[in-house]
C-alpha cells in the first residue's frame, strides 16, 4: 500500500530520487578517471548505470510480486515457506524482500551491508571535512579537526527525529548545488592548461573505477522507500522518473569526473577540492561542502542507530541515562572516527565500501531475490540477467575488496 499522502508532484519525486543518488562520491570521481582513463572510465560508468537501473527495477518487481501474493492469500505468508513477522498492510522495505526470499538469512544479508555502507558514507564525509578544513586552516592537523568534530556530531546524532535537521538539509542541498557549480567553473577555467593524458586500456585502474562507480550510486538501499514515497496517482510514473534521474546523474558523474581530471591532469587529488587554488570562491566551495556534509552525517547515521536500537532492544525515546541510546550513539560516532584514522584516504574508503557493501545492495541481492521469488516464471533471458547480476556482483566484490585493501596497505 502506498501512502495516500505521498508525494504527488513528479518534480518532487524526481528531486527526492536525485538527492538520494547524488552524494559526496562525485568529488572523488576526477581521481578515479585519472586512474582508469577518460574513455575507459566513461564506458564503465555508463555500463554500471545501465545494469544498476535494471537491477533496482527488479527489486521493485520483487516487492509487488510479494504484495500481490499477499492479496491472493489474504495477508498470509508467501511461498518462501517462512512465517512472516512483517505485516503486508504497509509497504515492504529492502530487508523485508530479503526475508521473504531467504528468511532471516536474506534479511541479514540486506541489513549488514546497509549498516556498513551508511557508516562508510559517514566516514567518507569525515575524511572530506577534516582534509579540507586542515587545508584551509593548517594550524591544526587533520586528525585534530576530526576529534574536534566528534562532540557536535555526537549531539546531532542524539536527535530523535530527522525533521529536526530539515532546515539545515535545505541549506545543505543549495550549498551542494552552488559548490559543484563553482568546481565546474574552475574546471573549465583550467582545462586549457592541461594536456590530455590518455590512459591505455589495462586492468590497473579497472577494478578501482568499478568500485568507485558503484559507490556513487549510494541510493540503492533506499529505492523501495523512494518508490513508496510517491502517491498512488504518481507511482505509475516512478519507473520513468527513476530512469530519467539515473541518466541525468550519470551524465553529471561522467562530465564532473572527466572535467576535473582534464583540468588538473596527473596532479588530480583524491578529493578534487584540494586542487582548487587559494581564493574567495574556492574557500566558499570548501565551506559549503563541509557545511553540507557535516549536517548530512547524522542523516546518514540515523538508519544505523535506529537499526541498532531495534536489534539491541533499546528505547530510542528514553531519556534515562541507564537505558538510553546515548551510549550507543557515542560509540557509533567514535567508531566512525576510528575508521577514518585507520583509513584516511577518501578514494580508498570509497572503493572499499563500494566493493564490500554497495555491490551486494546494487547488484547481487536484487538479482538473487528476483531469481528466487520469480522462480519458474522467468524467461531464459531474464534468468540469465539475474545470474549475471549475482555472479558479477560476487566477482566484483572479491576483486574490488582485494584491490581496495592492497591500496590501503601499500
């Protein structure tokens, strides 16, 4: 069932999807193109976009398959043979689809990558902020700024409702648009000064770029929530709008990455803003992005803390010091700080999260769940697509993780 009060405006649905799929990962793409090459990177990004779009639409098909079965069977369990703890009087989440496909194991396979990837995105934000602040204010080291941020971030993570950050989120979105626009402008201002360094076709940067590309489509875990946020009247347009967003996002990613790389060539940093020269506009760019990511951090961590609350049986509304989520939130914030200290490279962390978690959420699990839930009803071509998604996701995860770990420790 879709919420009758859902978003009816196609423009708002488009905006919600767009915001969910465009994140800080774009700032690491110029470095990724430096590693893979312009032509090779553009082709990889296009291919990843196509199969990702198809994969996430399969996940939506799984949801409606389960809901239609529920209606036929008067609300009872589906053919997975698992007694459902999840009522069908509400829309299904990604983890619910996993449960009905593989039971508790399927739900676990969704929840762990969601937890780790959300925490990974937050860690990437911390790296970006600490790198750029220390670059502008070098009197204190990157790690010192990181520790300073821990206190305000902890208090932000104790907020019980995301609506408390609504005003800051609006400003953050405008800050992102402004900052990316200025970076584009600087790219085109400097692009004539740098010679094109064509990369030969090799496997050296292939795996790294694939993982970076998959990381960038960070809204995969939210696709069912985004789809159900549309009202019944506008939901039939969701698939078309989703394809349009993925096309626009991919064009932005490729153009941003290519322009950034061609502007600074072999000197391209893992975070493109570190390449910007001193001045008022570069300072505004870094300030806007730092502001945006600082207030996006608690938004990204909210699903993590909420899920941990549920699993540990903690009352998130409790104000008592003995049984409150305060200690848990402090531990989560400290954990992200430790991860950043252990993996201080923005691009390496992106590749690691992309390989270990995002490949599962974006490729492997949608293909696996679709194959199981539609078993016996698929054509050979559809079965081959599901198997391709499963196999490519597993292989990509293995090779990508090995490559990311190698980069981190060398």
